[in-house]
C-alpha cells in the first residue's frame, strides 16, 4: 500500500487501491481436467494470424524474432505455473499475478493490468474481422458480396452469448473444438518439417541465403511477436475455476513445450514453402501455399478449418479471460467492486459488459493493424510489469530465474520504445494513454450514483431463483430441435442454390466455416433455450436431494402397502430410532390411527405420534397415487406450528417473486426502448453525415457562384485590358479548381454510400481524347514535358457510355502524371478489344509517365481515399481522392484500374471499360464554340424576374442578362416575387430555393396554383447537391433546375430552351481544330507522297535534331505540301521526334 504521508494528488487518488470488499458470491471450481485442457491451449492458435505478416516483412529473419520470443514465453509459462501453485485461488492470470507482485506500487500495477485487459478485449473483434475477411476472400473471386458488418457483429457477439449463459457452455465448446484445432496446427508444423527434411521435392530445409540483421525491424516485429507468443500464458486465468488446479498448472507446462513446435516449426515451414511474394501478407493464401506441398488438394479446406477454429476459439477464450481479469482486480480492491459480482452459474455480467463495450468500440474502429499496434503497447507493458515484479520479489520462493527476468525486462523496454516508435509515434502515444482512460472510466463508474454500478443491484438479481416449472421442457426441446433441423436444412438449401457455381474447393472451404459457425450458433441457441432449463432441472434435483437430507421436517417414502422404504435424518430423529429400524416397518405401527389402506389416507391430516408416553401432534401430508407405475409415495410429518410458519413464509416468498418478475418486465421494456433509440441514433448518424456534406457543399458553392460568375462576366468584357482579362481567367480557373475539390468530396461520399450510377451518353471518343489533349498540353509544355495521346486506327470512334466519368478518369490520371513527372513525357494510349461485337466493345486505356515512380510498399494503399504516396506528400498537392474516385468509376464501367510502377523509372496506370458501339448519326453534332453578344431583332421584349435573398447572386444575373437586352426585375424573397409577378407578369422567373420569409418551394406552388401562372416559366437555382432536390423542385411546379455555381452558357441555354430566345453569336476558333487538322495532315500516306530526297532529309533532320537542318527541310517540304510542312514544324516545336520517325516510310534513310 502507498505511504500514508503521500500527498493527496489527483494521480494518487486515481491509482490508489480501495479497501478490500468481500463479494457476496465468488467463482466456483467447476472445470474438469479435460475442460482445463481446452482452455489452456488457445494461445497457440494466435500463430496463424501473426506469422504470415512477419514472414512477409522479414523473410528468414523472422526466425530471429520467434526464437527469443518463444524462449521468453516458455520461461514465462513455467514461472506462471509456479506462481499458480502458490496462489491457486487467484483468477485472471498473468496481469493479476503482476498486481500481487507489485503490491507496493499499486498505480503501476493497475496501469499494467488495464493495458493487459484492453489488449485481450481488443482481440475479440480482431478475430471476428479476420474470420469475416476469410469468408470475403473465398467469395471475392466469384463476385459474391459479403455482408461484412453483419458477420463482424455476429462473430463478435457469439462468444458473448456463450459467456453470458455460464461457464459450462464455454467449457464444453472448448472440449469439442480445441482438440481438432490444435491437432491440425501441430500436424501442419510437424508434417511440414518432415516433408522439408525427407521429401525429394523439398526445396531444402535451410534457406538459400540469410539477410543481414536489422535491429529496428527486429524490434518492430518483436512487439508483434509478444502480442502473439506471450499470449500462450492465457491458461493461467482459469486456475481458480478448476476442480484440479494442480493438473491445470501442468497444462501451462505442456503449452510451454508446444510453443517451439508451433511458433518456430510452423514459421520454418512457412518460410521455406510460402515463397510467392505476390501473395503479400495474406495469411490464408500463404498457409494454403505452404500446406499444399504435403496436404495436396486438401490444403485449402484444412487451412480454412484451422483459421476458422483459431478465430472462433480465440474469441470464446478471450471473452472469458478478459472478464476474469476485471473480476480479480475488483476482488483485490484495484477497481470498482461491481466488476467482482458473479452469478451462481459463474456469469461475470458486469465484467463481460465492460469487455463487450471495448470489443464493440474496436469493431466500430475496424482497423486491425492499428488496433494491434496500439493495444500491443499495453500488453507489452503488462509483461514488463510481470518481469519487474519478479525481480523485485527475487528472494521469495515462488520466483524463478529473477536475473533472467531482469534481462527480459531490459530487452522489452528497448522493444517498447524502438519498436513502438518505429511503427507509429501517434499509435505509440495512444497505446500508452489508453490504460489511463480505462482507469478514469472505472473511477467514474465507482463514483456515479446509479444503482446499476453497485454490486448490490446485481446480487439482488442473482438471488432470484427460477420458478422450477419444467412441464413444457420436452416441448421446448422438440421446438429447439425442430428449429435447428429446419434452419440447417434451409441453410443447406440456400448454400447449394447460392454457391452451386463455386468450384468444389471453395464450396468445401465455405462449408467448413458454415459448419463451425453453425456449431457455435447451435450451442449459443441452446445456451439461451434448453440449456437453462437443463441447468435448472439439475439444480432442482440437487436441491431436492439436499432438502431431503437437511430438511427439518420428517420425510419418508412408502410403498402401496404403507411400508417405509426411505427416510431422512429428520424422520429418524422424530421417531427417535435408527434408519434401519424404520425401513421395512409399516407407518401404521407408529401412527396407529391411520386407516389400513393407503388409498384411504387423506392427503393432509393431523396425527398423533406416541413416543415414551409422549404425544406429538403432527400434520401429515401424503402424495397422491395418480400414476399407476409409481410404487412409492412421499409423506411429510411436521409440527403444526412449524407448518403454519412455513405457509406464511411461502406466501411472502411468492409475493416477492412476483414483484421481481414485474420489475424484470419493466427493465426488459426499458432496455428494448433503449435499443430502439440506439438504432434510431445510428440511422440518424448516417443521415447526418450526408446532410452535413450536403450542407457544407451548399455553403461553399453559394460564394463560388459569385466568384466564378463575376469573373466570367469580366472575361466577356470587350473593353477590359488584357492584363485584367488574364486576372479574371485566373479567378475563374481557381474557382473551378475549388469546385472540383468539393465535387470530389461529394463523389467519394456518394461512392461510400453506394449511390453512384452510370449515366450513359452517346459521344465521339476521338473528340473526347482531343479535348483532353487540348486541355492539358499547355500544362505539360509549361514543365517542359511531351504529352502524347494516341489511339489505334481501328478504335471505335462513336460509343455510348458515361462520358463525364471517363473524362474525369483520364484527366485525373493524366494530371497526376504531369504533376509527378519532371522530365520526359506522358503517353496516353487507347486501343479497342480484339473482337468487338455489335452490342459491346471493350476499350483499353494506358497512361504512362517517366516520373518518380511509386514504392512497392505504397501500392496497396494507393487507391484508398485521402491516401497519398511519399512523392505526393512532398509535392503538397491534391486531396488523395482522385485515384480512389477513378478506381470506383472504372469499376462502375465494368473494368478494373491497375498500376505498374518502378521507382525512378515511371508509372503506368491501365484500365478497361465496357461501351456500346453506335453510329455517327446517333451523336449530337459538335457545335463550334461561340460567344453570345446580343438578342436577334424581331423578338418580344422578354421580362425576367430574378428572386434571391443574396444581393450578389441577383447582381450576377442582372449583369449577365441585362447587356443582351432582357427586361429585368429582382426580388429578395418569395413574397416579393409573388407581388411583382402579379403586376408585372414576367415570362421567366429565376427562383432561389432557400430564402427567408417565403422560400422558393412555396412561392412556386402559389404562382403555379393560379391560372396565369401556368404560362410563367420558373427555373430553380440551388446550391444543394442532393439528388432528391430535383424531384422536390419539379414536384413544386418548377420547369427546370440549375445548380450553383453555374456557368454563363448554362444560363443562356436554359433561357433559350424555355422561352425559344434567339441569340446573335460571335465565333471562337478552338485550339482542338488545329490539333485535329494536324492529326489529319501528318500521316504516313502524306509523308510517302514526298520525294525520296525530302524523306531522307527529314529522317536525317530528326536524327540530328539540328535547328538549321529542321528549318531547311520544313521549308523544302512547304514547296510540295504547305499544310504538311506546318504540321511537321509543330511536331519539331513540341519535340515530338518519335512521332515523325514512326510515320516515315520504312527502309528510307
């Protein structure tokens, strides 16, 4: 205990121990030897989940991590077996041994135990996620969607359902599943080693080469190894549950002996046989590849079985272990006493509830790697606390090898800081902070006045006995059996129907998982249906036998002739004789006033017993002879006074039971209501996310409307100086860039919500590619780069697919290539499928650059939202959304976006899309770029009303439309708009939706409700991006909708479509025409038409790259073909030498 003079600081109050409080009920020793064995080996099953990642990262050097870790774990198991022999009453295992070893340092002890508890509780959702990912990996190649959320929650809750039903269910489950699980694991390691040694097909027992030792990498992965191999100590948590604690301690030694076989032997097999680096760190694929050498075609099913066993059993064991840690901490006074409450069936409900909260939190987080790296810090600290405690208690007989413990402590301290910081500085800090948060939460629970946080509340409920009515037990059993059989049949039917197209190997693997899961679910169902009834029957029978033995009333069994066959001690005391004297005599011998025939005895009557001339008044109760096959009846003899007292007590007990049943019903109703509220909150949270993004978009798009709009108006001015024209264009481009970023965030939000769809459109693919080249070639030239966009001659020109998404994909990829390329160039290549059909064509795209390249370790996260490579972070550009959006769009269009890259040499992105080939006349004719300068004469004087509560938005439309000759008026809300409409009768109203006083919806409804309002065109203007908005706007009566920020052309086009307005245009010559013309002129046929001398001169000029020779040959060609000469000069200017060389006829020069 801490020094009494220690200042009353916050940290001291936080970490100080409480006074020991003896609980009303403690865990009973209920586990048999076989059940102890089932719990003791679970730690070995953690190996498959950690060995593969380490093998992938370190190769053969992984053994340098496993060897010392296994040695430490073996000694730790032997040391814990020693401690358990001294403290067999202690539950919770390692961390609770540490608290006893560190009694003089309660703060450190509590901190270490908290980290230990959180690390184990986090393992439950990790195993659930691993099992779900296993199922997804089996289904993914066949495009079968996996319900990740449902499976993650289901696999997590199964273990808790079992734990809340009592110890027996968990123990039985371990007996059934543990032996085959450990058997498969040991066979994998031993058979694999034997195959490596003896098989002629073996690649050799030892690796071809050993990599140099890397201390930092070793420390990083030793931190992970601790989380795995040290976990074999978990069996120590169940010593207090065992009826044979000494045997349970021997299983710790057995586990220590199996550690080298599993962790060293198994890892050696993986090191030699899982040699395909393309499999990455996928545990399933690597283990299958390793086992296929000696298990053949059965490898997939057996490995799936092994991983499923490991995940499910680890969940079940971890739930029980975590609860016992809190239970023992409460008993020892470290945490709130409520966690020390246990039911008669061994259910640690408060501790299990706390474990469930931690597990659900980790499940919601879902990032397995970060959960391991963060909670692993707390686990390592708890192991350091054990070794520190052993050193501090080195003189005590229960401590073995204290100097070794000191050495392990030093190594673990180095691993903690070097390895923890090497993984992540942030995760390292969070991992150290989480135990403090757990301690603070416990202190809050201890101080809150709510009764649910008080032990008495739980104890009162555990004292409620079952009613004991088992008349419908057979019906219940049959109902459960029918449900399970029907459920299994239905599951088999749907599996056969749903998975019939899977190959046998995948079907068998899924069958293994389903059978194991069904086994767990079946036990879970039994735990909450028939098992409580069975337990109640057993308890009732034991209680009946106990009552018969210790009952204060005289109880006996008689046959049909009234002969005594069995008596309890109270009856021998009542008759003041021995049991042997009573048995075999007729009861009438003692109670002489009884009728001769037993059938005539009343069920309840008063009798007199004469003993030594002393009369004792008795009340006799006799069981009815209602069943012929019963040969015995029970008689009860009791004092009349005692009988009356018993009746009163019975009535009181019945009233209390009814009251508690009513309270239970109220609590169930309350809990049901709370769950409904929780579901509503979860649904509201999802809706709130979409609403927040839409609202933020609205707030950003509204000012962007003014920025882009006014800059476009400035650009239209004929009198604005060129410098100011350039400035206006810069503002426009910047605003459009910001709009693109906002749209990217909206796109990724829609993608995550599954609301993105394909919007097919007929278009000219050649023109799309030319437009992209026009758009980006200036940007490439500004960096001194070449941009080539090429397509095969037989590429289908006119197609139908989502043009907008395809344009965005190509711009994203090409923009990225320009951004991360400093020299060389970017090539965009497009080719059609080898055998296009009339109904579908597959188009292949490649975007290749000569940039910095991407490191192999960054490729996996390249397409994740908000993720950037190292070069991207250095460039300090972009949001990390472009590639994520592009991949999603490609998948929507029937393809897959892939990448090939090498550092320092460049990167190539490739994808295919599906499109429908169409005819040229199905594509809208391309309109030349024109600028509207006025209205044609001979048209009505169109009146347009502008309604918007923002003056800037009204001013923007006025300045845009007024110069063309429209008659304009403005209003700031719906009421003003209706007043002006009634008197002025405008032809068209631009109606903002969100306005004070009266919004655009209601104003539109009121206008359209009038007869003359039907002729008024109303176009809604809104900054909302929600798809539902358009339906609402049109249902209110609007003719159309435009979203802010809009472009000038959209306003003009909408007016033209709705009113039939005719404009006067000024033509703008686009750059793409020159580009297209250049492509049409610069062909192999035109070069072939040149004289042989000019062809030779052209070839030599390209090879030499001499400006004088280039100028001379261009001038010479101009004499024969001026257009071709100009196209060649443009290529030389853009350094497109390879393009000219590829077109010069072969054999020339």
